[in-house]
C-alpha cells in the first residue's frame, strides 16, 4: 500500500524545522522513523529531506508512506464484503451478522479481516488490516478501517477523544421509556473471559443514552448513543433496566424472533482524518431486525 501526501509550507512554519511541521500534522514518532527509513519517504522540494531541515514559506514537502508487508496470519478468503465508502485513507464497511472482526481460535478464515485481505489481494495491493471501531461478531452495521499507518494513528486518536460519533439501533424486549440515560458501571463476570455485568463496586463508569423510536409486537425499536465504550455496554445496560435484546446468547438467549443479538451500528459520522471533510454514513436496519417490529 502506498500513499503520497503533498504539503505546501504555510507562512507560520517559515523558519521551523521539518520535524516540527510533521509533529503539527500529528505524525507519530513511529511513523516518522518509518519515513526516514523509506526511500523517498520525505522529500523537500524534490530532494531528500531531513527532519532537522529548516522550512521556508512555499516549500513543497512530499511524504510517501509505503507498506510492503501484509498482515501476518490473515488468510485472504472470498467472503461477502459490503463496502459503503473507500478512498486512499479509509474504508467504511457495513458488517454482516456472524462475522468476527479479527481471526481468533476457531475463527481462522471466516472474519472481516479475511474478507478485506482477499479484496486487496484481488486488486494486487499489499494491505495491513487496522480496524478502528470494533463490533461484536453478531452486531451488524458500520465500522471504519484505516488503509495505512498514518490514517490509523489519526483515527485512533479521534476514537480516544470521542470524535467518531456512532448511533446504534436495537430491538429491546418490552416497551421502554420514551428516552433516558443509563449510568451503571460495568465489569467482567468472575470466571468468564467475555461476559460482563453491572458491578457497582468493581465496574468501570459506563453511560448510555437511549430514545424509543417505535413499539410494536411487544418490542421496542431503540436508538442508542454511547458516552463510553465498554465491552458489551448496550447489551449489559439494556438487560440492567429490564429490557434485554432478544437473540443475545449471553444476556438473553431468547431466539423466538431473531437468532442473534438485535443490535445494529446505524450511523457513523466523523471528520476525515486527512481531508478534514465531514463524513456521515447510514446503514439501514437489517431485515432480521426489521421484521420484528414490522
């Protein structure tokens, strides 16, 4: 994977070092080291650039990110892949149910990573897999993948600073209140590697905002926004208030209306890490959830 970025040095960086400019653009020390070791990784006015070089207004700085090794232990596999958006820096996917994000024990060639690896193999491109916002295996909907180390670094910072905004849709048992906020700390269940619970003593702060959109057939369609990103937060919080998601094998194994947890990453919005443009994406409710309330 190769990505070339060209900057014209503005007046405010006249007399500053090349390193200070890269730092202002949030190039990490690891990426700068990679660029220094890459042939033509840093070019100043067409010549090899050094981080201690002094910049002048109007200089042209060319950055060439080159990644020549694909992710290890990810077998390219021809699997369905619903690409919502792609450019030189990011990939936005509408993930299907029964699709783990990463390979793991028992999931060697059936994951989103395998599908993405196959997609780029067919294009003849080397690709390092970097998934930015993760979804549980059976949660459907939108997520973003970084296409190179620089966009990955910027997007990871945006996640940490809560600058990537997500809205989920869920089907919940019963008629929930019209709207509300759930504040309940979440911890791992003793003896389990995956199950979580509300734990007022040992749990970490967790906050979920919800709004009921519709109620039909004994189930509510709910919009949810998270202030925190704890593991299984929506699933645990909805169970905590007495309205669990049907089809949830951990927290409500009721498969009478759906065979997986009724949770969908519906909207995704953020500022593009390179271009600065606002991006907004919507993935409609999948059929297995839609039929419950229709």
